[in-house]
C-alpha cells in the first residue's frame, strides 16, 4: 500500500496512458465504424463501385488524392451531404490524411443513413506507404 501512495503519480500516468491507448484502438469499433485497409479499399473501389470521399482540406487534397475521389472537406460535410444522396446504397470509402477526420465523417454519414461508409485505416498516408498512386 505504501508503494502505491509513494508512486501515485507514475501509476496514474500509466493508467491514463493505457486508457488513451484503449480508446484510440477501440473508439471506431465502439461507434460502429467499419475500417478497411488499402487492399480491402481497392476491392470495394474496383469490384463494388465504391465512392472515395476525401475529407481533407483543400490544400491537402491538391497535393495529391486517390484517383476519382470526391472532395468534401470535413468542415463542410454536413452542409454538402446532400451531394452524396445518390451514393447512399453503395459503399463509400472515406479518407483523410491519417484516418482521424474520416472517423468523424463516417459517424456523420452513419447518422444520415449511409450504412456502407468505410474508413480507410491510416488514410492517404497508408495509401502512399502501400505504393498506391495519387493524382494531382
């Protein structure tokens, strides 16, 4: 017991770090967001006619984006979601730089009835690491 009292700060930091790690790993699963890796995303794009929705900011998008992707920055998604209505019944692969913003976008899409929204795990960064092409 004395050990715990003497080391309450390091123990608290370790517990908080563990909780943050747990949350970052399971957050999307808890919210019901489906994640796909680059290979699965390619399968959806090539075989299921999935729309690629890029939610990065304009400058990021202009530096390079997945071929034929639709660009709607996350901050404008709620006001422009009507543009996606015709894709409501087909898969949508949502991408950002590292998959943080795309998780928020997938949650927004899910609330609006888009049942096939998939988060590209690792985002465009993972896409590039897999040596997959981007267009400018």
